C-alpha cells in the first residue's frame, strides 16, 4: 500500500495562527476534491462535506454541542472525531490531517 501524499491545504503566515476558527468548517479544493477542514477541541479533522447517504451538502453544517454534524436532509448524525454515523448507517469520507508551523496538510 502506497503511503499517503501530504498536500498543503491551508498556508499559515505565522506559526501562532489558529485557522480555521474552531467549529467553523473551512472548505477547500484539493486535487479536484472538495474537502472541509474543521478545528475541534482536540485538533483538526478533514472530511468530504457530503452526506454519504444521498450526497447532500454539509458545507454549512457546524458541529452540535455533542460533537456531531447533522445532515439537514434526513437528520443523519456524524461524529466529528471519526466520521461515523450515529446509527451505524455510514461514514463521512475522512482524510488524515496534520498541522505544522507552516500550514495545515491533508493526506490524499
């Protein structure tokens, strides 16, 4: 299995930059894919902002107090820590993400 290719997703201008803002998905295009980067309490997650059930957009969905993204179409709830749907009916496509002094990188 090939190792993932790390791609610079968000460049930081100062090592102290905190971006994206906690709880607000930041949507980017990486190698033809739409990816959301979200800062949560214990770090960052990167995921495809599309419900796997029927493809509804999750671009504007913010996590609730319990740490779930809820699809507005059919109320499927996805855990932000691992992308798993609460009822076991699917999972968001998630990507490894890391933060350095120079930026945020996503592995595709």
